[in-house]
């Protein structure tokens, strides 16, 4: 078999492939075997029809066409594998020569990952924001805690913003009462604006047993966009009473005896959150630096396919919500659908460039993905998705996303290693230590003294053994899939 690869651009190649007739024996065998099962010829048992008879019966050109369709994917994959071509998407195939008993020749044009010339990765440095916790931020967090311990008390006065009212609603369109627009005994916070336009203005100032009628535009199908007359009746008005901010509140709302201790703890927690944000900011700024310092051509076909996929997914979601693109554009506040898609294209192109750069770094450093890496990422993603690790791994398999999952783990590992070697300082010039920010690798089994930390359910039991089993099964499932798909860590 002969093959040549021509670069059509930084992200596209054309492969010209010639296959000697003898290399098509396997394809001919498979085609004749399948045709023999389908074609019935008097005098021959099914599957026992000679090849020459099949040629005469259905025509040699039909046989050759099926052989070509069978052989090209196998030959193409072999050429890609032998030449280590990192293809992106499906190729455009054109048969250029088909000489019976001589040669099959075809070309395959396909998008490929670009060759990335990395900048110097020594002495990298980024600057992040200072960690500063203000008294106003502490007050805000304490206020949230205070809201949780508030009580509702009935009041004999007109409703005002912040009150909770029990209301009955009746909506009419063209004097016809809507069944799905009628309810009773609904609790509603006045001034929240969370239900329908005009309701707050109508309720505000009403006392118990008071009623008002207002007009509003319905948002839900099947009456979306139509004007309705809604009558609201207030059944009760309750005011929210907040506890006093004192030591008694602190002991009730927390494990601390004094309000000062509670505020100190809130300050510590906010500082920890902002320190974690420093780590995320350092990561983002490092990626931004790499993209600015690296020329990374983007395959337009890859971006177009991603936009098309996202648009189809969006259209499906809009249909389920009873909306169209115009309604979405108006609700989301974007200028137009074109502007939305332009923003999507920019985001996708940046994501693609980031992937190519991190892949190049992982290649240069020969980074591989091991069981611990898979275990940690499967556990983290499963927890975010509120499912077991085994379920998450099965979901990856069913969606055909194993290869991309492993590739993402490899990119994450490459970025983490590079971040460890980057000098990070805050705006005041202080060096930021990432050791406190780095997430710990998920352990397969915990030492006995760490049992308390493994009680994630808060029920006094050790949850680590179940997690160990689930994660081990999940990793085994992912590994089994990757063995069938080749070197997916570098796909």
C-alpha cells in the first residue's frame, strides 16, 4: 500500500492512498460472505453460492462498490495510525481510481490538530488579586445567617415589601378562567418579582381579605404572549422578624458563644474562599498567557461542527420550554441571534486553542494518565453530577465520551504541573503558596485515623469503602473502553 500526505494548510491534510488488489482479499471475503447470505440462487444452498455466480447475478460493479465501502475505512484508519496523524472529525473521501484486479486509489481530506510551537515555559509568573475581607462582606454573610433564623408573624396592616402573604389567584383570558392560572393558598414574598409582572404592585398595600385585579402578559404555553386579567386576593399578611445580633444569636446559629467569635469564623471562611479564588485566577491567567504567547491555528470545520451541535441542543431545549430563538434572544438580553452565535464562536475557538496548547505541553512533557488520575477525576465529576462513580463511568461509555474524558484529564494534569512551576504573586507582591489550594488526590482507601473525614453522609458511618469499590469499578470500565479505542490519552 502506498500513501502520501499533503498539507493543505496548518489544520488540514489530503492523504492519497493506493491499495494493491491483493490487499483487498479480506474486504472481498466479507462482501461475498454477506451477499451469499442475501442472494438466493437455484441449485445452491444459502451461503454456498460461488463468487463468480454472485458476480453474474448482481453485477461485478455492485460487488466492487461494496468492497470499496468496506475497505476504505480500514485502509484509512491504518494510514492514520501508521503516520500518527491526529485527525479531527470525519474525512472527505473521493475514489480516484478503481481498476478491477489491479488498484484501488482514493484521497481523504480531513482536519488535523495543528503543530504548536510552544513558548519558553521556564520562569513563568502571574499576578493575582489580593485577599482582602471587608467588614461589609462579613455583615452580608451574618445577615444571611440571620435570615435563616427569622420567624414569620401575622400582622394587622397592609402588605409591604419583605412581607409574606398567602394569596389566591384567578387568571382570565377573554373572560374565560384558565385552569392552570388559578391557585389558592400560595405563599409569596412581596417585592420579590418572582411570579408575574404586576403582582407586586397589586398586592402592595392590601390587607387580609383585600383583592385587586391587574393585567399581565402570560409567559407559559399554551397562552404565552397573551394578555390576561388576574385577580389576586390576600388571605393573610405576615412580617419577617429577625433575631437580635447578639451573643445569644451566635450560640443559637453556630458553635460559638459570642458574636465576635462568629464574625471571626466568617472572616476566616471568606478568606479561605478568596484564597481558593486566587488559585483559579492564577490558572486562568496562566492559560491566558499561554494563548497570547502561542500561535494556534483553529480548524474552522471543527468550530462549525461544535456550533451546529450546540444550536441543535439549544433548539431542543427551547422547544421543550415552549420558546423559539426570538423569545430566547429577548429574554437573554443579547442583541440578536447572530451576535449570540458570534459570541459562541469566540468561546469555542478559545477553548479549542486552549486544548491544543495543553495537548502540546502534555506531549512535550510525555504526560500520561494513570489509575489515580482517572480515579480522582471520576470521583470529582460523579460528586458534581450527584451519581455514583460507576454510574458516571457508564454514562461516559454510553455517550461515547471516554476518549475525550481521558484527554481532558491529561490536559488538566499538564496545566496543574505547569502551575506548580509558575511564580504566583498577589497585587501587593506577596508570593502565593498553592500547596494549600491544591486538591488532594482521591484516596482508594483511608487510614483508620481518617475515618471521621470519610463520614461524608454525616451519619457516623465510614463511607470510604463503598467509594473505593465504586471508583475501582468505574476506572476498570474506563480502562476497558480506552483499550478498544487506542491511545486516547493523546487523541
